[in-house]
C-alpha cells in the first residue's frame, strides 16, 4: 500500500480511525529523511493492512509544531488512536520491521490500563482522550 500524505486537516481523523498508523515526519532538504524514505515505503508495501503516513514538515509547519517535532526524521506510531512510539532519527530497515512487529503485538487493553493508572487524579470525570507519544 502506498504511503498517505497527512495535513493538519487529515491528521486527527487518520490517527483516530486508522487502526495502526505509522507517521514519518520529514522534509525534502533532509538527507537522513531521503535515505530513510525507501525503507519506509518498503515497510508500507510489506504491511498493506497498516497505514503508513508522511508529514512534510515544510508544508505542514503548524502540524509539525503541534506534534512537537524538533528533529527529523521523526517516526511516530499510533494504535487505536493512542500514541505508542515516537523517536527522532532514521531507522535501519530491520529496526523498522521490528518496530512494526512490536506495535502489532501490543495489547491495547494493557496500554489503556497503564495510561489510566498514570493519569493524574482529577475531580473531573474521565474523558476519552487519545494520548500522544
């Protein structure tokens, strides 16, 4: 499956409705981003049941700022609308493949339980929120 280009307008919906979504924050002038791109594309093609998205940080500066992107490439992974991974730096293909396997294997009930146990106590009722990494 080809990668999907995300914008400020499409990011949230893609994350919340996409099941498992990997996002590559990149820029055309970034050498490591360009070197990582073929590995990311190959992973997308090898995993057509997952969403592999890209955010051009030059064209989507507001989105990059909202996601606190300070270094590129940055890879993020979301599962069931919850941020489960974020790391700056280009990943070698074997490491990317391992990351995909680890995200696939996550028990999201356990992740949600861990997130709710880490949430600060509040007098307000708990709202359904998506966490970001």
